[in-house]
C-alpha cells in the first residue's frame, strides 16, 4: 500500500519549514528564516513562496509557535514571532496556497504525533513535555487533544511550581519554564558558577561538579513537580519527555531517578519522545487528515 503524501508547515521563531510527510516521516523539506518585519502579509508571502505548486494537493496542516484560536494566531511572546495579535492565519494561508489550511499550536501538534505514532502509543491519557529553549507541551485524553476554550491549554511550562521563585517571561514567577528550560539552566548555571555556561555543558558538568549538579537537580525537581501535578490533575498514565534538554540522556536519567522515588499513585510511565524535531510537522499533517 502506498503511503499517502501530505504537506505541513512549521512556523517557528527562527525558521519556517514546509515539508512533505509520509506517515511518521518527513520525506522532503524547504526552509527559510522567519521574516521579522512585523507585517503579517510578509509571513504569508514567504510561506506561499516556500510551498511548491505540486505540494498543494490537499489540506495543509500548520504547526506554529503561539496560541491558535479559531484559526487565528497570537504570538504569546512577540519577540519570538513578530506578528500582530489575532492574525488570521488559516484564512490567509488557505487563500495564498489555494487549498484549505488548518493551524495548531506546535507543541499540541507534536503531542498528537507522539500520541498517535510515537512514545505515547497505547496511552489513555498522555502528557507531552518538550524542554528546550522554553518548556511546552500538550495533553491527549482518551483520543482528544486538549486545547481549551481559546487554545491556551497545554502551556505546561507556565504551571507554577515555586511560589516567589525565578521570574518568568510570562510575567509571573516560579513557572517550570523559568527553572527547568534550557534558557533557565544557562541563566541560573552561569549565575551560580560565576561564568557563562550553556544548558548542555551544565548538565555534563553536573556529573562531576556539586554546584552544577545542584542547579540541574533543582530544574529536575521542578519538572518532576509538574509531572506529579499533571498526574493529579489529568490522571495521566504516560508522560513523554522531549526537546533538546529533555532528551539529553544525563538529564533524562535524573528525571527518571526522581520519578522512580515518587509514591506509586503519582508516577506515570515516563518515556523519551521518539519523533524528534519533526514531531510538529508530522502531528499537524495527522491532525488535518482526521
Ligand atoms: Zn511563566
């Protein structure tokens, strides 16, 4: 049986990718730097120029950073994606590409891909957590992706785990993202060690240096607090951890060790994400095909 090809677009803060998808694989990809003019039409034009005519042969799934509500996109952090709030993404891309386009938050799309084709297969209630520059995620419950009333569901990085803790980019403090993200690890690690260090180097150093280990362990504790909260809130039976920090073997090992010490009722199955950087593209293609 030939695997059907479909097209998906991934809109990120630094790059926009268009890809042809077959099953759980990207078979061809075009990529450009994200336009930073602040004009929505420039982004639409750039995407139209990125998608070849022969790829416009069916519904197109879009995975994008930011919040998607009724097909319209708002960048929660305008420095990440400089477009006006409430930009009509689906309508503009459907018109520009000549085929129906449907948009999803990128972490939601990745969560769906992991649920359907990756590490979350077989789960009843799954949370996906991606820990890289920031912390994002998504929850799938009994085959339904949770998006909430306005697309804000699943912003798991902004669950607060330390009252009065580190300031977060969202304006609050003590969010998981402010403690456990790669950005936070670099910021706190550099402060504690008194020299600039990035997240990967800090995690490696934690194997031999007590100060580095303490910073990483606090980040892991915050993440495990979040996992425990998700278990208590949604009753998740499976937690899929991804992102460049989440997939770092030494970091995953520390998360796994702390989770193993939780009381059994608070402990979901912990798995590494399987679909990597293409999960958003694959998930958007799958969601739009449903
Ligand atoms: Zn926050």
